[in-house]
C-alpha cells in the first residue's frame, strides 16, 4: 500500500506543477494588462499637458513665436558753433531692442526698449498689444505707443524738425483699417494735459492715407489730426485749470520715380498757445515746421547707397530751441548685411535778432555706424 501511494503521488506531481505555472502566467498577464492601462492613461495626460503648453508657448517650438530685433548706432560728431572753439564728441547715439511675440493667430505683443547715451537709464519706448485677424483689414492696438500723427520719414541721420514738434508718445488705443490703397486710423490717448482740471481721457485724433506703387513709380499721401498738439513730446505743455487745447494738423507726401524719391511734410498748430505755455516773444506761439527732401539711390562698390539733401524750416518755435532753418546733405551706404555707414553735414540758422534769436549759423558734421539685427 505504501508503494502504491508513493507511485500515485509521483504520477500526479507533474500535473500539480503544471497547474501552478499556468496560474502564475495568468496572474502575470493580468498584471501586465493593468500596467498597460496605467501607462495608456498617463500617456493621455501627457499629450493633453503638451497641448496646453503648446497653446501657451505658441507651439512645440515656442521660440518660433518670438521675434527679437534691434539696432545699435555709434556716432561721432564735430560741431562748429558761431563763437568759441570747435567741439567733438563720440557717443552711442541709440541702443534699441524690440521683442515681438505671437500670442495667438489674433493676438500679438511687442515691447521696445530704448537707451540713449546721456539721456538716463533704459526706457520702455513702446509696449503694445495688437488684436486682429491674420493678414486682416483691421486691427486694434493698445498700450504705450506713438500715435499716428505725422509721418517723419527721412533718408538722413538727423530727425526732421516736424518730428521735434509733433511726435506724440502716450498711453493710447488706436483702430487701424485698410482697403486697397486706402488706410486710416483713429486713436484716443490719456495725455498729461487736463483741460479745466478734469482728469479724463480727452486726447483723440485720426490719420488717413493713400498709396499706390508700381515697379518704377510710387506715391503716398497722408493727412493726420490731433486735438492737442501740446501733448507732443517736443512741446510737453503742462496744462492745468484754464488751459485751452490747441489742435495740430500734419500733411505729407512721398513720390518715387525710379531711383529718385521726394519727401515733403508740414506739421503745425491750428491755433495759438497761450503765452504762459508756449511763448514767442511777448506773445503766444503757433509753432509749425515743414521739410522737403530729395534722395537718390544707387550702387556704391556693389552695395546699396543713398545720397540725400533736405531743406527744413520752423515758425514761432524759438521757445522749443529749434532753428529757424536747417540745411542737410548726407550719404549712407551698406557696408555688409545689417551694417551701414553714414556721413552728414547740417547747418542750423537761428531766428533773427528781431525774433529773439541770434541769426547765426551752427555747423554739425556727423559720422554714424549702425548695426541692425
């Protein structure tokens, strides 16, 4: 009997062992399926998070939604005043850094930082958000910006005198639209002046333009208006109770025929400022300026070059420390990609003695090396 029992146990042992292995395999398969389900769920969470991150950063390659550009201008100047010794200077005229980001198809942001030697710390020159359809015919821009009053185009190193009177940088909202060759803008801004002491958003204006261009011909005209020229950067009138706003108007045109271009612009006050705000002699002033510039583009040693000459004048702008007349001649050329060299001669003629000036001339010679990226 003992031998028989041992034989029976020996005979069924492989079956018991085989059953145990099958159970273990079933348990392992069950655990593997559970692990696969957990991994699949985690993958879905990761994919969803990636989508959210891509939406916030502008795509899988977020840096493709960000654009950085700027300019560095180094200037050497020689000044011959009416009296005294000739003066020379070397300075970094401008360092500008712009950062633009495409937040979405409809939203773009831009910040421009500006530093000018001798003018203090780095300044936030503009900071804007623009909303509008991609390549659409309209957009809305808000933030700290230069309102579209005046054009101020030039091929020379020095800014035109119209800019010295009219450029207006304020916290503003503007609506832009275009249709064919027509374009227009309307804007409102919070200026520094408070008419009758009211702390309200009282500044507004508009701009309208038309342009046409072919292979050998181009024409552009622009008309703009602001209800308070006293809020411009050049005047910086600090209005208070009793201050009356003075509107400003600007008109410009640019004609291009082949390699020759002609620019013209007028900008001025439409009424007279009170003598307490902008004086001209013993009376209030009605400042204005206009400019005419001719430029010729050609190749110099295989590089693009421009020769330009300009005549500019102001009226009743002595209190703004602007000259009565300015003559300019300049030559600029591309040295290599992103690098240009320019030279310029300018003569400023002061207001006459009868108008409170000296009537004398000041000559300036400028050499500028500019890198853009």
